C-alpha cells in the first residue's frame, strides 16, 4: 500500500526499485523512472547481451534507448540521506472482535468503535452512530482545546514559579532594609534615652545635695542644743551642792532658762525624694521622645507665594487663585514662581520636631530649606540648592527630592507627617505618624539658618483643596481631635 505520508512518498522517490536502496549516481531513462547507474547498466547487460536495443523499463516495461545522469535527483537523494528519513510502517487495521470487520463507526452511547455489522445489531441499532474518522476529528479538536488550556496553565505555573524563586531574595532585601531601619531608629532612641538618663541623674544629684545640706544643718542645731542643755544640767547639779543662800541665788533665771530650753528640738529632716525618677511615659516610643523637642511652628506670610492662602492663626496653608497676585506686592523674601511658604522660625542649632496634617491630599511637599536659598524663579528642590524636601505626587508617588530623586514605598498612607531636625548630627528625618514608622532621613552638613518649608500642591478641579495644617493630635484620639 502506497504511503499517504508526504515524507514517505519523498523517501520512496529516492529508492532504486532494482536494489531497493538509496540511489547511487542516479540516472533517468526515457519513460522518466530513475535507477542507480550500476543497477540499470547491469539490468541492460542481462536483458540485451551484445548491446541489443531497445530495452524495456524494469518498472513500467516501456522501451528506452539510453539513460542520462540526473544531477538534481542526486542532490535530492543526498539531502534525504542527511535527513535520515525512514518510511513509516503501516499500522495494522483494527477489526471487530465479533465479526472480523473493520471498525468504521463509533457508538456515542457506548463510547466504543463498532463495525457495520454491529451497527445493524439489536445492541447498537437504537444508538447514535457516527463515522469513526468524523468522531476522531471532533475529539481531536476537543483534545486540542484541552491541550491549549493545559499549556496555558503550565505557562502560568512557570511564571508563578519564577516569581516564587525570586521572592526569597526579595524577602531578604526587604528584611535587610527593615533591620537597618530598626537599628537606626533604636540607635536614635537609645541616644535620647541616654540623654534622659543623664538629665534624671543630674536632678537626683541636685536633690541629694539639698537633702544632705538640710540634714547637716539640722544636725548642727541638734548638737548646739545638746551642748546648751548639758551646760544647764551641770549648773543645776552644782546648785544642789551649795548652801541654801547659794542655791536660791539667781533661781528665777535658772528656772526661766530651763523652761525656755524644754521641748524645742528642731524638726526631723525628711529624706523622701520629691522627684519621680522612674522612666517617664514620654520615653515609651520614638515619637513620644521627640515631643520633648516640640517646636511651635507658624507660617511666615512675607515668604508666601501670592497664590497661597494662610489661615489667621498662621497654622495652615492652601492653594488659592491667581487673582490674589494683584493684591500683593513682591518682596525679596517672597517666592514669586514656586508656590511655597516658609515657617517664621529659624534653626541654627539643636533638635526640633513638629507635625503637619496632610490628610487625604493627593499632592504636598514638606521639609526645610536654607534661609539664604534662592526664592525667585522656578526653584529646584534639592539638597545642593539648600532644600531638603519630602513630596507626594499623583496621590501615591512618594519621593525624597535628592539628586537623583529617591522613590519611596510606604505600606500605610500617612495622614500626619512628623519632621525632626537634628542640626548637629546633620539629619532631617520624616516620620509617618499614622503608623509610627520611619519614612526617610536626609543626611548632610548644615550651615546657616534652616527654616521649615511647606508646599500645599496644586488644586485641580476642586481636588487637593484641603490645607496643610501644622497641628498636634491627642495620642488617644486618632479620629481627628486637633490641638493647635
């Protein structure tokens, strides 16, 4: 049976029908069939001794007179050899075990292949039957869909597997950063606790000196009183040895001195400490410790960009309209392009801490700037220009405005931000007061006076209209009770 497989047909074309091997030096004869040069020559010699012509084709019996080398066929045969093609073996046809007929039909109810005789039997006659090739093709389509789904599942699993393989390193990096943050924060907390310890010990030492001085003064008075009483006792004993007139001499004076000295000892000195030297409650967290350095910041209207609106108490700022520019005159202190405002307070030493309510604003900026930094034109907020600023953009993009900008990933959206300046240490630290977590720390060498900086952001289509508020919240009332 001729193979329907194109590869098998190609293989057959390369086989010599005389020796049944791949053709060697293939030649073509007049009828178009091809043979090995040696095979056809030997055939012709056997069929026509003495060179008698014409010859008959060993395959189709057509006569031919000569043969010629087929170079193109030789190349094809060589290519087939290199491909290593082998003819497919014919599969034995499946037959019905009962009737020895080919299985040409498929019974849908029983889910099995049957022959034409089975189809007419009482067992299968009421069943729905289809040609087996048609059913096979339908099931191939179903299997292909299932295969496609399974392959997609495998691809999805591969992607998840890739993510799972990268997660351990991601976890290690995350833990490393968190560990560094914890060490840094506890280092600061430890420093503040050491200072608190020194302060308490100094107070204790001063109270000790006061108490000891009182005790010494009390002891001195007691010793003086005792000496006076001892002298009076000796004088009375001597009178008992004197005659009547001697005993009665100056008796009134003696009795008067006895009555005056009786029951007048100094009050006992208490050694109870007045101060409470236990660890104070404000040392229970970093933020509570920072409250010791609370700074009452207010806004400076002389620095405010003309589009900004400040509250009467100068504790909040929001974006206004350009019409406000007509009512304000420019001055050297005012920002004339960038919508910024500074705090009145200037810091050239020490530690300072304040908090700002940012609420649900989608854009804001907070930080400090050098008092001498430029305020005219478009201000580029970066440390090299004297600006140390933390910014929120597009409702969720937090950045520390370094060079280049440092992107920050916050797990909890801050509604209040704490700013802590440690001038001598060269640090400006931002805290998420909402979850009491550290956000970012600028490290630099400061010179000159630094002032708080505020950027309320743009107010587009009524969004982001709420102000920035310099405020203090009760620790027990996260709901929003403000102490201004």
